[in-house]
């Protein structure tokens, strides 16, 4: 799972951190999640708590998209065998299938390949009728992969808008509010295309709180946002978007374009949704692995969000408290969290939210260590707080390892999943310069602190562990 584990496992604490990350990613394996939720016997298909008599349908197909979509589709093939007639999923992580077409798309910036693939998916959806049972597969990454520009908007317009939104620091819910109102498939429009077919959607969530309208921009569920909401996001973050996008949002807000289908619209009556895995799936598995290794474990939250560098400071502070007071649990301890942090891009460096989280944590740990050994002057840039200069401050930094990954194996526009750090990973001044330039990748790479997994085939967002020994 972690390709460069041998290089990274430089201490027992590092080994535990890496084991916890691997356990979390493995628990979120979409094939495993599908097997746990879907079964077929004696002509009856069971999905969660719902059962379908397959003889009631002339055709059973799979439609959907996302990073894990092909893995789910392949497992559905294995479960249904010749009772499955076909379908199409759009992904950037292909696997071999026999009946379902695996069509190419790109992430995080939509591509022409994704447009063509999504067009074929919409054609299949519109061909479905009342005798069709559709197993929808919706997973993280679907917002970029399922790309169908709305009338008057080009792919280049979508690419530019996506770039601007990703760099703005906007939340995924805010970003997707814009995407849904520039799309012919998002915001419930896929459900409108499938009617009157019966649809059961299998969802692997990469969204904090599992908001179905945000996961892959909600192609099979009602959209609670409006054109006015989308315009407000653009204005709040001062995003420079193409004229065609600004014009569409303005006309929509003025009532000149139909809104996306809202929750409760009759188009969703034939649609049932089951979440088969989410961020908590990975977080709990990581915490269980820590307990198995003899550590006290705490699930901090599966909903951590906000600026990555600020979230890291909070989690380092928790590690310091564990070491100093044994609260909220006594060392040796592991604190696990998930969610989705963001980066407001101000520099021209390279990295992703998990790398920036790791780098910020490394700077905090290094600054704390400077205070602890009596050589500092209250910390670097105020990071030492009110610790004394005589070495009486908490020495948690010397006993703490922090690791963070994106569970899909690709953190931002890089080839790394994230990073693993301790107090000696970076020199604080160099770390501060890299944070100012949003250049976490380069610094962590030079410190041999990047975590490499390759594409994992799943996506349940960020996974972080803090190990205190």
C-alpha cells in the first residue's frame, strides 16, 4: 500500500503512523465495501436494506463515475454475473471489466475525454425506461470526471472556472454549487435523464458530513443550491471566471434558466441511495490499528476542515497536551482524524492540502523543540506560546510523529499521497518559506518525507494520524 514504507519507517512511531494510514485506506477499499453491501441469490438483488426481484426488469445496468467507480462496477459484475447487462462508468482509475464500459476522464481538472465519456453515459441514461434497473455508482472525484458543460459553456470555460475555484480556498460544497449550475449532469440532472427507470445509487463519500448533494456534485439527488448561491461563491472568493460562466449564473439568478431539480422533485421518486463507505470508515480502521499496536486511540473527528496549515497547529497542540497532562488520553497515544482541509493558494509552489498539513505540523514541532531545549526565545514567530526558555516547556515534539494523506493516493496536483513528519524533518525557517510559497512538495521531497501509494482506487478524503510516544 505505501510504496516507500521502508524509507519512511525510521522509528517505531513512524511505523505505527504508516500502519494506521494503510489500515484506513484498506478499510475503504470500494470492492470490499461493495461486497459488504450488495448480494444476489435466487434472482433477488439486495442492496443495503432494499431487495429487487431481477425478473421484474428487462435490463440491469451500471451508470456512474468517480475515482472508485470502476472498482465498484467490477465488483457488481462479480456479484451479479450474467444478470448484469452492461453500463458505463467514468473514472481516472480504470480496472478490467467484462460487461460495464470503463470510460476515461480526468481529475481534478475536467478534460475532453471526460466530456466524451459523460456524453455516452447520458445517452445510456436517456435510453433507460421503466423496465430498467440502474445501479448508480457515485464516488469521490465524480465532480471533475463527470463533465457535461451546460448550454453556452465550453470545456475551456469549465477548466478555467475549476482552476479558479480550487485555488480560492472555497469549500467543496461551495465549489460544487458553481459546478452544478454549469453542468448538464450534476445537481440531479442525471436522475432526470434516467427517468422513469428504477435507480439504486451506491455512494462512496469523500465529503465531510456525507452531504449527498455535494458528493460528485449530486448527479442523482436534489440540489438545495441555486444560481444565486453559485454567483455568491464567485463573488465572495473574487474568482475570475470566463464571461460565459458569469453570464449563465447571472441569467439563472434572474430566472431566465431553469434551476436544477430540488429535493422533493418527483424526478427523484424512483431513486434510492445507499452510502457504502465514507471518511469514518477509514478513520475507525486507523484507530483500531493503533489500539492493536498497544496505543490509546482517539477519533478526533471525521469532519476536520478549514485551512490545512491551521488545522495542523491545532493537532500539534493536542499532541502537546497529551504529553504534558495525559489529556484527553495518556501516551502512548494515537489521535486520528479525517475530513477535508483546503489551501488558499498565494504562492507558485507545488503541493496539496495533506502535504501542507504535514509541513505546517513539522514547523510547529520543530519550533516547539527549539523552545524545549532551552535554545529558543519563546518559539519561532510566536509559535512557542508562553513556554519558558529554561527548558521547562512540553517536550512532546521530540516524541510526536504526524502523518497525513489523501486516501485516493493523489494529494493535489502531485504524485504523492501526503507526508509524514517529526520535529527534525524540516528547519523552521525553510518550512515557513515553503508555506508562504505553497511549496510543501519540494521541501518534504528533499527531506524524504513524502508518502507514496500510487492511486489507491478509493477516495474517502483526508486521513491523518498523530502518534505521541
